[in-house]
C-alpha cells in the first residue's frame, strides 16, 4: 500500500499546539532538528559575509610570507638577547 502525501497550512499557534501534544522524546528530536537547521542558516550567512572577489591567492601568499618574515625576524631578535 502506497502512502499518500497531504499538505496542510498551519499557523504558528497551531504548530505550537501540535508540538505540545508530542511525547517528550519526539519534542527533543524536533528540537535537535530545529537547532541543526538554525546552525546551518547561521553558518551560511557567516560564510556569505566573508565572500569577496577582492581576495586573490596571490594576496594571501604575500601576506603569509610577510607574517613568516616577521615571525622569523622576531625569533632572530629573541635569540640575540639570550
């Protein structure tokens, strides 16, 4: 026997009332699903905020080399004083 799919429209209060009727275990499961969805949305927004066309691999490489040089020179100076 095939299961049929039905769609119904519910407002927030109706959904809240249905959730209140769920057993504790199912409420916890629903809560975890909602939390995952919220985290996914927030992570997507965060990643989108960092997206830029101004940053190239060459720019990243130059900055990495600059920092490495600073670190190397800093270590050199600290060795001179010991």
